[in-house]
């Protein structure tokens, strides 16, 4: 085994250091952690209803996380944000993010980012539904 030198155990990477190196990743993980909690709370306090008052608090939490991700991302790629786009991200993020991705990254990379956003949203909905199922199964037991 020429050229292979093992000088000791392989160092393990500290997960906290990895997360601190990319705060956008932390925000995405927080969003995915909020999803099942949202589903559980919805199933506990408003089973079968479209809206419950906890949605207002959740909207504030999700909006803050989403806006912070957008702010960090635009700084990272040095995209000049406008007041109108900032407001659009807060008010109608579903429409503003594809626009932001296309204008900040170009057509090919922007379209890919918009597709990933759709997949992320689908994952959020699945995790939210999983939270509801957990509570439903616990209630049946």
C-alpha cells in the first residue's frame, strides 16, 4: 500500500461547527423542525379545521426564518435587494422567491433553485402531516 499513510484516528467533524459555518443551513433545518410541531399543534388544538389562532404565531416564526434566509442568501451572492422585493418576500413569498431566484441567479440556476424550493415546501408539508398523524395515532391508543 504505497502512498497510504494512516497517522491515527480519523478526526470527527463537530456538527455545531459545521452548522455555524453556514447559518442558511441552520435556518432550513429550523424550518423543517417547525413543520411537525406545527402539524402536532394543529391536530391537538384544531383537528379538522383549516385555521386556528396558533397560525398567527406560526406565521410570525416562519416569516422571520424565511426572511432571514433570504437576507443571508442575497448578501452571500451580493444581490442588490429592493424595498419592493423585501416586502414581496414577506407578504407573498411563494411568488417573490421564484422571481428572486431567476433574477439573482440567471435562468438555469434560478429555475433549479425554484424547483428545489418547491421540493423543500413539499417536504415541509409531509413533515407537517407526519406531526398530525403522530398526534392522531396517540389519541387512538
